[in-house]
């Protein structure tokens, strides 16, 4: 690929001379390029080798030679952009384009999907927002949870195919007593920065979680022998292996976890390591020293391109293609979760049960879907519970409230493509009843903390990784917002604690159903998650989070890929994957 300096020198010539044929001496070219005649001759030869100009030199001092610029500045910029994108240098390409989306967009589409570079298999994914928060101990959204699974490991993990808990950093474990568990760690596990994992890393990572409700029963940790961890609890927990498979229980390097910037570019032990993360690009590279099977794809490039990403958050495109050509295969399923509305028990107006039930009936899924764009309607189905198969009984209809509030406040988190329309539909329905709705858009960290005490309604969405009863339990106990907005729901919190210790009913579903019947929890929609992959991208299977496991995907060399590898580095037919 030509150097940036060579491009800049040609642009200087094009600006000064245009594309007309002209006679010019080597000394005059040297003046235009601000270099010596010797360097000018070398630059002209290199530009001619690239096909940018024709240079017919005349021998003799002071003789004028014939120069024809064969490329104009816009064509050259387009070529330079293509070169940068083929090398994965998105930030430099955006800077060069200077806002010219008419130049940049077609080239971006061309480069998305599968590519090879110097024998490496690369998959490029467009996404609609930056991903600056990849630290699993902080509240994570759906995509960040998926990415954390590629970067980090816990002591245990859940098999995505059969739902069973299996070993991860711990290869075996045993329950030595109701409150005493022992875990045996794998040898020779390395972090991405090269250091070997030690039992001290595991102990510090888990100790830091003890202030959370999910881990409040963790009493102490000991290591009686190398690579052996004893865990002592304050109360029995038969579901401890499930708990340790949660994203928040990922093991971090003890010397780095508190450093500034660790959430942006974290270090784990997983199959992929973060090599770059900025507002435009997240680059993941396969970790050669991963203790499991080495990932098949060498690199995953996620490009943050709102103008190219699908409007629906449940769709994630890796490229563009023509479905009518028969090159697409796909699958779809309802998410394990839903869009929901929380009514805050700190809100004075919502102390009236009749008002809560009236709002539940007014803001029902059918009425909301009738007020949003058709493409949103196609991706939603009405929800009667947290999960698609939870179809809870609707409460008996209450009389109309004696008094309606004149104003309510709704909070949702930002950088979510569908909340704006959903909140707008709610505002329209409430406005028809004389109620003003203030929509407050917060960053996700502030939203999930629930610290805004003057909010009446909270709009959110949830995707669970599995449908085992522990998943909704972990969401209820591990989401700070729920503790804030339902602080007065003592039956819920006490019931969850009892279920954790004994497994006796009522479990999470029945306890949440009671909260739902009282109007504090309002399920709205389930999303259809869709995955479409182009022929040539293999090993792709949609996860419950709407993504695919990067470790198992691979690219089969197709006709033309070898030519692409020796040319600009991208496959001529970009593939697509949506999730």
C-alpha cells in the first residue's frame, strides 16, 4: 500500500497542476513538492508506478519534461480510503474523509464482512454505538455481556448448547459441606498481558464482590495448596456453581483492575484480547495462549457506524448482500427477556393501586405498537411476563383512579435505538389523558443505579443468557435499580433469599408475578432476535444475546479470496450477519 506521505505529495501536485498535460522541469516539480530534485524524481517514479501520473523525462539540465496527472484528487482520496479500510484503519479513514459520507459509506459497505490480510481471517462488524465499558464487574448491557464472555473467564461457565454448568478456570470442584466448597484451578493459564493466573487473582476478584447481594454470603477464601481454592459461606448455597458462572464473577488481574482505562481496554484470560478500543472501533484479536481451543477467527473488528447499523437494536449487520441471490441463511428466535416498564414505589402518585393498574392498561403493548414505526412493530411481540413462556394472569380491573396526576417523569438509558419512539408513544397516550410526560435520557450507569429519586416510571430492556431459574433471580438481586424502585417490596426480597437457600417455592417467577399483578412491573414486548450469515462464514450459531460465539466462527476460502489477499485485503463480496 502506498505511504500516506506519497498520497499527500500527489494531492499537492493535483491541487497545483490539475489534470491537464503540461511541460514542466524537474526543478519546478521539486519546488512544488518542497524537496530536492533528486527526491522529486524518486517521488514521480513512485507515483507513476501507482498509475497516478505519466512522467516523460527529458535529459539535460533545465530541459522541460511532459507530466500528465492521470488521477484527480477525489479519485485518489477514494483509493486511499479503500486502502485504509482494508487495513482496518477506520479512524484514519474517517479523519481523511472529513465528513464526506458520500465517499466513505460505499467503501465501508464494501469492506464489511469477511476479509483476509497476510493470511489472517478477519470479520468486520458494524455497530451503532461505542463500547467503552467492557469491565464485567460494572453493570453491562446485552452486547457488553457477550463481549465480556470473549475476553474473560470465571471459575465456571454455562454450556450454551445444553445449559449445564461446566468447568472454566476451575477444572473440578466439590462441596465439602453445606457452607464449604473447594475449587481446583487449571495450570498454566495466562492473562493477555503475559502473566500467569494465580490463586491470588481469583481470591481478590471474588473478595471484591462481597458487598453485592448476590455474593453477600461469601465469608472467606483460603488456598490450602497451590491452585486450590476453599470457599466458605455464611449460609448454604446449592446454586454456587451457577453464581460463579455469572459475568460479574469474571477473574481479573489483580495489579491492573483498578487502573484508569481498564474498562475501555481490559485484560482477561479469554479467547480474544482487546488490542484497540475507541469511539469508532473495537478490535479483538485471537489470544494464542488461550488455555482452551484457540479461536478460529484471527480478528474481530467492530466498527461503530450508526449510519450503517440497522435501526433495530436486535439486528447487527456485518455487511451487505442480496438475499435474492441465494447466498443467505438465517435463524430467529424470541429473546429470553423483554422490554419493560417499572413503576417506582418511591413515587407519591403511584402509591395509588388504581393509578398503577390504570397506567398498565393505558400503556399496553398493542396501544404502543400502534404508535411506532412499522419496522419496530415487525420486530416486537406482546409480552405477558418477563420470559416468552411466562404468561402471567392479568390482574382484575380496578376502578378508574379518582385523580390523575398532571405530570409524570420517565427515565430510559441513552444510545438505544428504540427507546425514543417507545417513550414518544407513551407520551402521546398519556397526553390524550391530560398527563404531561417528561422523558429523561440517562447514561446506562446512572439509569441502572436508580439514584434519580424523582422518577415515576423506568423504561428498560433485558436479555437473559439462559432460562434457568437462576437467571431471573440473578437479574433481580444483581440490578441496583430494582432495589431502589422496589425498596418497599419486602415480600419479594425475602422470598428470593429463602429460595436461594432452599430452592422451595415460591421461586423467582412466582415472586415477580406478584409484583407484576400489583402493577410495579409491566412487561411490554419480546424482541425477535435474527441472525443471517452469508455462505462462506461457518460455525455461526446465534446465542441468547443475539450474537454468535466468536471462537467457533471461521471463513472458508472462496474463489476470489486469494486475489483479495494479494490485492486490497478484502473479500470482493462482503458478507452479512445480523443479530
